[in-house]
C-alpha cells in the first residue's frame, strides 16, 4: 500500500534548512564544545526598556555540585535552535563549571 504525505511549503523549508524556531519556556540540552559536555538551556521572552527581546538561560553544575546559570540577552523575538546552540558554544560559562557533574545532571532528564 502507498501512503502519501503532503507537507506545507513552510514546514518543508524549515526542516531542510535546519532553521527550526526555539520553543519558548521549554528546557532543552545542547553540547558545549568548550567544556565537552551537555548543558541545559531555555529561552523566554520579555522586555528590557520597553523593547521586546529574548532571554537565554544556560544551566550547569559546579565542582561542588551546586547549580548555576548564565543569562544571555538576545535582541529580537525569534531565534532558531541552531542560532541558540551557536551562541551557547561561544559563551564561556565560568571556571567553576564541572563537565562531568554537568553531563550527569543533564543525562538525568
């Protein structure tokens, strides 16, 4: 039996280019090339001085297993998953980040 699927032009284009938009307020993980471990992140919208913008939170663990995050403010109201992951990979997260504890914590989700 043959089964046909019809895709909308926009969804096909987004998938082909890998330009999927980030779902706001939804935690996710990505590989941080500098620390060689996964980190958790989420994006939320807000305002700064009456301008709409996005706030990117990147979570990780310290050597003493305490929890920390880095806030990165992003201009605009839309961003792709690929753009978020590129920003995270370029961002230093601190000397106290423990890659092993952060990876274990990320894998627990």
